C-alpha cells in the first residue's frame, strides 16, 4: 500500500458526496438489521417484503451491515484507520462471498449460514436460510468495486464504476421482476435472491458508483454546468422514467392477470372433464355388476355350477358368458366365488386364491346383496394395483338366497391410468392425480409422471397442508398454488369425485405455467429500458445544448462582471475610508481618488449646495477634469434650471444617468465640452443629509453605456454611504450632548433609588436580574456582581423559590404585572418576608425590556396577622369546647344527684357504699374535666375579685414543689409591692399548676423551674411589635424551665385543646389550652419563647388594679340544707334531670309540679297558681326558654320567686337571654345539697327581693 491515501479519498469531503453515501449506507444497514430482526421476530415482511417470497438468508443480513459500515467509513474525512477498516471489511466479505458462491453453485448448503437460528425446511422445496449464488456474486462484485475505488490509478476507478453499474443494474432488474410479480429464478434449481436483497444491492451498487466517480469530474459537473438545467433535466428524466416504468408495469400486470386467469380456467376445465369421465366410468362398472346380479340366467348357471361342478355343459356355458363380459368391458379377470370365498371359475384361469381384500368383504356383500366397487388395492401375490367390481349372485328360486359372488377385476394400467395421464394440450409437467384419504394421510392411487410405481405406495401426512392432494382430502376445492409431491411449486385445481372416496388433482408446474410471463417480462423490461435509454439520450442532447448556451452567456457576462467587480472595489475602499477618515473634506477627496484609481472612471467629483446663496461649490474632484466641474458649478442658473442629470438629481432627489452623451438630447447644452474632455457617459447621485439634498457626486466614464443597473445600484449605495458619513458627523455632536444628559439622568436615578426605603431591582430580556439598589444589597449582604443574573436567588427560602420562579416566569411570558410574598434571607441569616410588586418596563421604542420591581419588608406585619389568626382560631375552638361542656354538665348532674341520694339512703356499714363513692369520685373527675373545657373556652362561671398575685404564688408554691419533685430546683422571685389583679384565685392557681406540670414533664433528668412576678407597662411600640395587648399597667409573670424546649411547629400548636407531645395515657392535652382560656378570661395575654434544647419561657400579662381597689373577699360558709313544705314548679327539658330534681325536693318535704318546656310550665302555673311558691327553671329549653316562661308567669303573678339553672357558660346565657347578674343562678353540674341550699335561701328571702 502506498504511503499516502489516494487523491480521490482526500477529495471526498464535499457535503453532497457524504450525504449521498450515508443515505445509501443507511438504507443498506436498515435492510440488514431489519432482516436480522425479522428472523428473531419471525416477521415475513421484514425478511421478504411479503408472504410467499424467498426470505433474506441469515448469512446475508450481517454482510449488508458490514458493507454499510464500510461505505460510512469512506464517507468520512480520509483517515488511515478508516481506510484500512474499509479494506478489511470488504476483503473479508469477498472471501465469504466467494466461498458461498462456490458451494451454492454446486448445491452445497452449510448449516452455519443459519447463524444458530432454527429454520425448518420442507423436503423437496427450495432451501431457505441459505445465500443465493446471485447474492454471493453480488457481494463479490461489490468487494471488487470497493477495492478498485480505493486505489490511486485512474483505470481502477473505471473498473470500479463498471462493476458498480453491473451490481446496481442486476439489483434493479431483480427488484423490477419482484415488483412486476414475476421474480426471477423461482422454480429453478438455484436459490433466487430475496426482494430485500435485490433492493439493497441496487443501493449498494449506486453508492459504489458514486464512490468510483472522479472527484474532479464531480466538481466540474457541479461548477461548469448551468446551475438549474442539470437538476431540471434529472427531475424531468425521473418523472418521465416513472411514467414509462409505470406504463410498462401496468401493461405487464394486465397481461399477467389474463394469463393467470387462462391457466386457472384451463386447469378447471381439464379437472371438470376428468371428474365427469371418472364419474361415468364408475357408473358403467356398477351397471355391469347390476346386470350380472339381476340376470336369472346367470343365477341359474351359477346355481348348477355350484351344485354340480362336474357338469361340463353348464360349466362351458357359464365360461362363455363370463368371457363375453370380460372381452366387452376389458376386465382383467372375472372370478366366481362361492359363499366361502373359494374360486369356482376364473377367466382367465388362475389357481391362486382371491385377494384377501375381496375375501374380507365377501360376507358383507352377500349379506347386503348390493353391487360394490372395491377401491384400489395391491394384489397379495403379484403386488400390482387393481380395482374390482363385486356383484352378488342371488337365487331367485330360493327367496333370493346368496349363491356366491362374481368379482370383475380391473387393471387400471389398461385404461384408467392412461386416461388420467393424458393431458389435452402438450405440456412438460402437467398431470392429473387421483388420491384418497386413509386415516391421517393422503394416498396417491395412480401412477405418476415423475415417480414410478407410486400407486398406493406414495402417501403424505395431512399435516403437510401446502400439498394440493392434502387440501383436496381436507375438503378444499378449486384452484390454488402449492407444492407437489416433488416439492416443486405448482398451480393446481382439486375436485372431489362424486359418490366415491376419490379426489382429483390437476396440476402444472409454475415454472411451465407462467413461462410466458417471464418472456413477457423480458420483452416489457427490454422495451422499457430501450425507452429509458432513448429518453436519456434526448435529454442528454438537450442538456448539452443548454450547456453550450450557458457557457456562451458566461463569456458575455464575464466582462460585465469584471467591471462590476471594480465598482465593488470602489464601494469597499470608500466604505473603509468612511470608517477611517473623520474630516468630511478629506473624505470627499479620498472618495474621488478611489473612484478614479480603482473604478477606472475618467472623472469623479463632489459638489455641495449652499442653501443661502443657492449655488454649488466644488468640494473635491479627481481624474481628467480640465476645469470642467468648476465651470459647471459656477453657473448655478444653468445647473438648477436645466433638464440635465445634475439639475434633475438636485430637484428630484434621486440619481440620474446618461449612458450616451453624444446622442442624448438633454445633453445638448454641455455636450461639446463634455465630449472634448473625453466623457461619453455619466451618472449623478444625490447626497441626502437628514432627508435634504446637500450635494451631488458625479462619475464620468470614457465609454458609452458604461452604467448598467447593477453598477448604478452600487454607486447609489456609495452615495448613501457618503451621505451617512455627513449625517454621522452631525450626530456626533448630538450624541455627546445626549450622553451628558444621560449621565445626569442616571446619577439622579441612582440617588433616588439608593435613598429609597424599598428594595428595588431590575431584570433584562433573559429574565435574569441586571441591577439592585443599595438598600437591597445592604439587606442581603451581596455585591452587585454576586446578585446579578440569578445569584440573588440563593437567598430565597427553598420553600418559596419554586413558587416565586413560576409566578415570575408566567408574568414574564404574559408581560403582566405581578405581586408576590416570599421569604428572603437577610445578611444576618434571618429569613424576612418581602412583598414584591413588579411591572414590565419598556425601552424608548416601546419594546419590552424586562421588569422593574420593589420589595417591602412585611415580616412584622405578617407576625401580627398570624397572631390575630391564632387568636380567632383559639376563640372558635373554645366556643366548641363550651358547647361540649354543657352536654357533659347535664349528664354529670344526674350521675352526682342520684349517686348522693343513693349514698344518703344507705346504712353506714352497707358494703355497696364504696361502689357508690367510686362512682361519685369518677363523676367529680369528669366535672373537673368539664370545668377545664369551660376554662379553656373562657366560659366557666368565675368569681373574680381583687387578689394579690404574690399571695396566690406563695399559696401554690408548696404544691408546685411536691409536683415537680426534688430533682428540679424551684425558684420564686416576687416584688415587695403587692400586685393586685381582678381574678379568680382558684383559676390562677390551676394555671400555675399546669405550668409546673408541663415543666416537670419537660425535665425528666432534673433542671430548674422559676416563677418571676413584676410590674410592667405595655406601650404602643410593644403592642405593634407583638400584635396583642392594650396600653396600661400589667403584672408580668415569667414562668421558665430548662427542659427540652420546642420547635416552631410545636410552639404553634401548644394552646390547641387535646394537643400533647406526651405518650398515650400521660396527658389530656387540655393543660395549656385551659391555661390559655384562664388568661384570656382574665383579659390577659400569654406568649411563649422556646427553642429545641434551650428550655421554654412563658410570659403572662394580667391587668393590674389601681391602688384604691377593694380588698379580697373571704369565703362564705355553706349552710346545712333543711326541710321544706312549699310547692315548687320545676321546668327542665332533660327528663332525667327533671326526675332527679323532683326526687331530691320530694325527699326533703317539697311538693313538685313538673314541666318539660317553657310553654308547659306557663300552662301548669296557670292551673296551680295559688299553690306554687317557687319557680325552678332551666334557662335554655325548647319552644320557650326559661326567661320567657318566667316573664309570662310574672305577668300572671308579679313577684313570684324564681331560680334558674344552666350547664351553659354565662356569655352563652347572656346571648340567649337578658337576665342580669342579680337573678339566682345554679350552674350544672350541682349536688343535691347545693340545690336544697339555694332553694331554701330563695324561699326564705323577703318578697321584695325575690325578683
């Protein structure tokens, strides 16, 4: 191998070449991989592009993939490794193809070609799964073409192209044959190539042809041909070729359909003819049998023969009869059998016994008395195939008793086989088969054309369904394709023989039947190829003529392009001068010089218009002038008023061209002078500055028709560029002033933005933020460089960042304002809530430029809102707890009342007293739970009075010490001055005990518990920061422990009822909830401070009383209930409570009248008004509440005494009634003692105070 790669490989880097090769390689790889996948999935379409076609061999598919890889490597930029890889692949492919071609041509097929895939091959058919010799030859040609195209010799490229054309042509022919429905080599001794293989070879040959083409030739074809003619010709050829191929295809298909129909009709007619003849043949043979059976003369001869075999006359007469029948109907042998199956007569004489098949059927036939055809059978002694007609002989004189049987044996070789083998028209392969079914197989009954001695010996299993004989015995009829007993594909027509077990198969080899199709295919294909060749020749001739015209036009435009390139050079150089030169005067001189030197103009000049004087002045000029421009500019009246190019340019503001000064009528005034200077054509272009003509630049040429449209367009662009430079020089002054104003505006904006309390930001079109004001940077602690783009988002709370980005992105896409609250980390690490309000911003042109936004710190405001929501939530839960407590109170009143009555009725030594006491203890605990609920809801009836908070703490201290235990230190700090508050001392004591209990549970290993009391003032600043309180003087209780502490989630829920962090059974979850209710009921406030591991601190604020507040009240001693005799009206909607109340009062001597609701109470009072002395009413009742019933009765009898009972809290009662605090009231649950004491107390009052 040479040291360097071939030139043709080095030049194969053009995109069209690579694309074409890769497309072909892609299809070839797809065909190979699709075939492999087809074998794995069992897909006929992937293997053969349709059912009935030869599939791609497993050994063929990977070779296509390898050749596709080789083509892909050649399409890449040249490299030694890819070059050698391609050569190795194709060399290996050539070796394999040569080996398989040699073996396949000799009929040797290796199982290794199956590549381990299990492929079933029916015997006698074309082998599948093996490479066709044509396929192997195709791979060999492909390898040779690839190798030849890899060398640097020109002759090898021609050989490579020739081989590629042969390969592509062969693939095309085989593909067209498949498309026309007459694939080549089918039915021959060689394996035909698959349809997918033929198509892949077409693409492989096409790719190799492109690979063999000289790159220089490809470049010339692409660059030297008319740009679009070649493409048009190729498209036209493709369209016309498609039409020609289509016409040929449809013509061939039409011929094919007719021919196939003719073959089918021919087979059908022959089969029908033979079926009819066979049916008639069987009918005639049965008629012969009937003639013998029904002949009385024959019966008499047979009877005498059987009775007296020695009767020679009778024997001779019987033999004459039988000989006549044999001779007339061409029977091979006639036997007379007696009822035992013994031969009594034989024509011709035969001493061998009758065949066992007939002997076995003898009893059946004699018993039935019916003539029968014995189907084909093999003789026991000579092995030949025979048929037999069996005619029973009956004795008419003896009631039809069987005498014997005459067997008429038929040798089918005499007539039947020749009849079946005859074919009406000459044929090399056509024949008729007679078959029958025997169990699970089909048996051939006649001798065959291509297999000797096949009658009754050749059979096939019924599972071989592609055999026409199998289809016949399975009930199919008509024409179809299949494989005959040789495994050859055939066209066949099968029929059943009526009234027989026979089936007729008429068949002919497909190769012979469709031979005219192949002939027609070659004729049609040849005609199509001739037409394609003729079409290609015509189009090639037209294309060649177009090329000649193209090159002629190219030569004509070459000079124009050369001149146009000069103008391009002028435009380019002057534009560079515009960039380089800032002074307008110097630029004018440089532009004129470049136009003359680089553009070849005879003269170039620039004249500017003086608006004040209305005159032109020459600013610059170059070339052969001879004072022409100066003289032209010195007479402004002539220039501005004349119709020449300069004047019209100034007046109309557009260019003017004179391409022939000598013959142009408008050039007459200055023609002579211009011609004298050598000017033959000119073009003038306006210099327009800010939409106003400020001058003219003129170009003069020394040849006529110098300025064409392209040059005028370029020179007009040049004039606009010079005009732009004039505008630019003026804009520079305006720009400097604008920049100064912009700097002042930016400084003002920066001053306002950086002194604003809001956090300001600005974003760009890419959504990233591009600016932050100083308050923002100070808040976050970031620099401007760290915060821009998306760097600032690192400080957004992780939970808020997705929501912020979603809102921002949606608003950004819709160009809509948006407002959003989110948390941002301050420079000290604390997350603060910000309210972000943003608006889209637009630039000076009105185009969207991003967003501008401001953020305010609303953390304190949100804290106040959260505290307010928490208070409302706790208030709602408290209302629910109060309602639940009322229901418990009614139940507990009944339990406690009946329990105490039962206990009072028992003897002191009654063993059941302990059980009743346990019941009362449980009820008492339930009553305390109800009280806790009412305390939480701030609806428990409390008796508040001025108390010294220090005294309450001192009182409860000894209980706290016992509760918290010895391992927890208790520290109490109280001021010397008394802290007087309006409170229920019992409730405050319970609140302090709840604090102590929770602190104990939080310090299982010991710690410190402290209570500090002090005086404090709540100012408005405190209230604004904490969200609660009223201005004034307060007692501050600080309860602290050194326990576990709490996280934020727990802190937010500690005051919720039934919320506990303790184990199941170790807490009710009401302790702090009740404490919260107590504090709120006392118009106080409570707050908690805690962190995990840092302990917990509660701060309780209680309003202090002034120095002149009344002192504490001492408790009143309870009186012992006494007996009474009065009549009491009891109204209670709860039946159990009403019965209990009646029982208690009755036991102590009172008379009770009951009522279930307010309306009934009024009615009962009206009935017993003279006797009733006291009303005992439940406040909340249906129909009419207690107050409404009392008011109705008081209207009847003013001054009547009354006591009200209720399990509801006082504020609920105040909502539903208008009773004042002076009305006697009993709170449920209550004991019988409390009830009796209150009743006696009210009855003993003076009438004036009873109401």
